[in-house]
């Protein structure tokens, strides 16, 4: 199982995600970098070292110096790319995908995910297969800086960006589930810097995940029970790359990952209004929040390539997805779970409100997300067929099919990572959202 | 010409794989070779090491990636002399080893050597089985759950060092406090060799002992390439000078007067010393000097000759009766089976120092008392295929006048000299050698071989 596109390559490790395939992609990225240095990081997956070794070899062979951070959260990698003024970054992580997956995610010279044009250039190099092959004297050099060299500057910057004094004074008890992912080794330093009491769970990176590394309520059982047992003020679930975060309130409610973005937006836009970028699949909550702060909202296709292209074009102050991924542009143009946690704790400290109360201020919608199997070869036909009878008349085809109605919307789009169609509907009524999704699922199943 | 050019940058043979970095030897090819090897050994721990070449890291990472993907546990030993690598592969009970090295090839080259669990290079037959997997692309990629981690072994040389120090009469060597000039040519021997000599009580004058792969001179340790160590011996008044080749399996010696004794005599000196202590067979390849036959005759022991290629000497050495006590090659490669059946410049240094320690004479006198021949090594351009056609023509020409052997290329023994022609295993060239009692005799024999070759080439 392999997915190749402008955002990189993603696959199930085994017969399809092989060392030579990884090398071909890293070589293509090497050609894109044109011998400039590259910063490398990986999450904790057990097969990470295989991909890492393949990338190191191919990048050195492309004549790029490699600065290998080892196990390191992607937002810290992105900050490091920018700080070192490197040619780019390469994150070996499949983020929220389960343990059998891994992926190469390419970061541009400014620490931002490659935009679609840059991604296409890498893809062109890959398809051309005409890779740079440096002679012995021109090979890149490998360096492996100590953790302190990249975690420390990041933490210091984060400490200065959020209201550390307020958080420290509140002395929160916080449960964080790193899902044994890349954030695990940094959490203690993070908690110490912001001044809260950390109760870490699943914090031993052993190559496997205790549950799917996707921050959402169905993976939150452990966090909920620990929040309850110790009476914590907040619980956080992280993806394996520490890009996304979902929340558990002090009332032990596992909140939908859709809340993370509007919650942060509500606090941040009050201080620093400006354009907000999100995707077609994200909850309407953000529309209401943006409107309340008189900020324009621009929707793009799913995926960091499209989102951060729009961020640049629109000079946005905030970007995010319904998956729990949020970027505050004043800090860095990257989805960053550390920053998200910091901003939420800051809001709790500054307002003196509990997490449940902050969430209670947000408009409530019901969102239903399902996926249905659809072979890659059938996707085009199925979507064409669905368009004929799709919900409502004004279909937005920016990413699959999307249509709005009075109290919500519905979208069908191709999964970026699996041979699936994703069907998402939102509505003020849970029953209506469910009915909208079920109708599409039935049509698709009939067609296949 | 075209076929030579095509062959010129990549060679996959019983000696492993060699190619030019930035050209034929890519990360992808290297990972694929490692996948085939990992599949061949069927998983388990596999040692990964390298010589000091600048391209070593790039290739060893590719090897590690390939091994992981087929379920092996790579054990990264970093830069290590090849004899230590072979020793540790066996001692650590690994499933096998891959050494990233191109031995004495020039800097743009690098390569892989494949080692089985017993610490020996794959035999020709094993290589064939292994290459079948490579060519068929039948790799055992494992699912994620079976992945192993990479193990770092930073002190892999220690076990070899310990064994070496137990092997020799270290006390006797230490008492003499030898002054030794040592030229590692910034190769794989550099991290270990000065320590080894100091442990033997030597005062070391180090030359080019930075393992950075920047060869200070042509890596072939022949007399014309080692003037610096000769000068160092003289200016420091050293007892002896040692030169290791890039992967530290071969050794050249400089006498106390600063004269290279010729790499052909390293094995002869070592063999005489070993045979003085105990009787047993000598095993060497076809191209090694006749002085070894004289040594064997003088001690009344047998000598066995094999095809070129270390593994051929080793295989014979492990199987002959009476048991072999010394083996090697005329290129400075000494095999001491008491340590490990592989060429080992450390074993060679130990044996030579022990010989010196047990004699009141300087190294120049020990050399002077050896049977002397002059061996001239040359090469001509040509592929293996061309060599093969040449050889069948030459055989007809020589079989009336000399004793002909087709064991490896064509070797012809005459009463007072011999000639040998064979395709190289590692480069697209044909090697030609001639040995006689005198320089003039050897030159004459080589000229006559070369003129026979020109005659035959006209017929091809």
C-alpha cells in the first residue's frame, strides 16, 4: 500500500515501502535541495531507523549535508530548519496513521511544508529518476547534534511567546498522552518551561503505539481515566509527530478534535485579528468564531501543502484543521501541538475559566465522519456519479464534493492516505448529520 | 573498448562488489545488495563496518537500511580494520557481516565485502547462491512488527586486540622497547594500530594515523609509494617501519636503514618465524614468491598453492593436511590461523616483532638471510573475456617448454623463473607477473611474456 503525491510518499512498511523506494524519494528531494543542507527527524515508529538510514544515504549521495536530529517532533524540526537557514527538512513520520504506516514529509527552506508547486517539482524529479550522484569529494556530511542544541532554543522561544507567568501562577495539573510518539522525550522539558505539573502517560518510546496515534475521543480512554483519577485541569492527546492535539476537559469529557482549532482561534483572534485559513472539511465552528472577531475565513483543500500556500497568499494570522492541527503564524508556519497546548493553558490561566467553560462558549455543531472503501481505480467514476445527485445544488469541487445547507454542510473526498472515500457532514442536529452521511454511504456501496 | 568502459566502474565478483561513488555505486544498489545478503543469511545480527573512506558513511547507512528491511539486526561497528571485523563477526556469533571497503582501490572507489557467520568471506559457491537472490530480486521484506533495532558496538576492535596480545610473546617484545615508524595512510588501521604497538611496549612514530580516508599516498603499499615512512625510520633511528594498506589486512615493511624490503617478503619473514617454532603446511596463492617453496623445503614441510583471492587461500588453509600453520599472499597479506583465518596486518606486525625480539640481529640482517627472488608485477588493459582468449593461445605456446597450470589464468614454471597471467578479480585489467633469481632474469621473462602476448593479440 503506497500513496505518492505532492505531499510526499506514504505507505505500509514491507514490500511496498522499501529502502530503495525511500531512497528514490529522498534523492528526488535531494535534487530539489540542490546540495543545500537538510535537517532530518523521525518519530518513534519501529521501522523509522530503516527509513532514516535510507534517507541519510540518499541525501549524502545527493551532495546535501544532513543534520540528523534523531527522534524529534515535526514542529521542532520545522523551527530548526528556519533557525539554521537550512535548504529544507525531512520528517520521517506518518503522523496520525497507525503503526504499520510510515511516510516522508518534505519541509521547504523556510521551515514550511512544501507548497503544491514545490511538491510537484520533487515528484517530477522522482518520476524522472535522474538523481544527483555526488563524487566522493562532493558527498554531504552527516552531523548529529545533541538534543539540547535544538530542543532548548525551541522551548525558550515558546516560553517567550506564551504568557508563561500566568500559566506558572495557575499551577495546572495536566495529563499528556504522547502515544509513545516523538513528543515523549521533550514533554518534561516543555512542562518545566511553562510551569505546570505534568502527568505523562504512554511516554516510553518503544517503537510501538499503545493506541492509534490519532488524537480523537475514541483514543482518549486512558487520558480520561487519568484526568479523572487525579483531578487534572486538562488532558491532551498528541499525534505521533506532535502536530495535532485533542483535548479532555476537567469534567473528563473527551472533546472532539474539532474543538482545538476554534478554541485557540477565539483567544488568539481577539488579540491579533487577521485572515484565517482552514479546509473544506473543518467544522463550521471556526466560521462562527472568525465572524465574531470580524476576520475573513478562507477554505482550501485538505493537506498542509494547500493550507500553507494560502497562508502565504492571504497573509493569514492563523491556520488550522478539524483534525486538531493548528498553526499560529506569529510563532511559526507549522502545525504545532506544543504551541497549541501552550495557548490553551494560557487562555485557561488568563481567563480563570475551566476548559469545559471555554468549550461551552463555542457554538455546538454535530459532525459525523465516516469512511468507505473505494478502490483507487473507481474513485473518479464514483465521485462523478455522486455529483449528479449530490446534496443541494451549489456544489463546491475545491476538494471532492462539498455542499452547504442552512445548518451545516456535507463533503465527500478522496482520502490522502488510504483507498477510501471520506464522508463528513456537520449539522446543528446530530440526526440530520448522520442521515446526510448515511445517504452517501449507501449510494457508494451500491456503486461498488 | 566499449565493454571495458562499461565494466570499468562496477565489478561484482567473488571478492564482493566494487564501484565508483557518484557513478555506479549508488545508495539504491548498495541497499539492494544488503537486502539480498540479509535474505541470504536469514535474519539475525549482521555486523556493518567500514574502512576510513569518506564515502563510507553514505554506503554503510544504505547497508543498514537494506538489512533492516529484511529483518536483520544491524550491528554498526563504525571504522574498523578488516581483520578485526572478520574476527569480531565470528566472536560475536553474528549471522554475517558486510564491510564497506575498497581495500587498495583509489579514492573514488568503494565497495562491499560479504562475510559469513564464521568470519570468512563468502566462498565462490556461497557467493553464487547469494547473487542468485540478488539477481532474482527475491527479498524477504518483513512486516512492521518484525523490525529489529540498530545496535551500536563502539569497542568492536577490543576482542581482536586482546587475542593478538595473547598470541605473541608480548613480554619478550616489550623488553626490547622497539622504536617503530607506523604509516596507516589515514586508513582503517589508524584507530587501532598505534595502540596495538604501544601495548607491545613500542615507541610509535605515527605517520598518517587519522582515519579520515584522505590517503596520504597511493594506497598500494609498494616501495615507490612509501618514501615518507622510509625517511621517518631514518631520521628517528627506528628499528623498523610498518605500512598498512587502507583496510589494514596487508603489511609492508621498511628496514632500520629506511629501505622497503618489498611487500613480497612480509609473508616469507612471517613464515620462517612461525615454522621455526612449529611444523606445519604453508598455503599461499599461485603468484606468491618461490622463496616460500625454499622455506618449506628447508623445514621439510608442505606448501600448497591456490587460485588468487583471499578466500581461496583461506579455504585451502582450513582443509589441508598436515595442518597449515601459516598462509597468505605475496602482496603483504599474512594469515595466522592461530588468530583468525584471514589476512591480518596486526598478526603480521606481531610475528615480525616477535622474530626481531628473539634475535639479536636487526631486521635488515633477518631479511638478508632470506632466499631472494625478484618479482615484477605489471598489468595490461583488458577484460576477463579477452584474458581468457589470450590464455588459451598462450597455453599452446608454453606447454612444450615449461610446467603449465591453469588453476588461475595461466602460470608457467621454469627451472629458474616463472610467469603468470590472469584477469584481475577487482578491476577490468589483466595482471602479468614474472619472477626470477635476478632483476635482469625477471625482466627478461616478463618481456618474453609480453612479446608472446602481442603475438597472440594479433590472432584475436
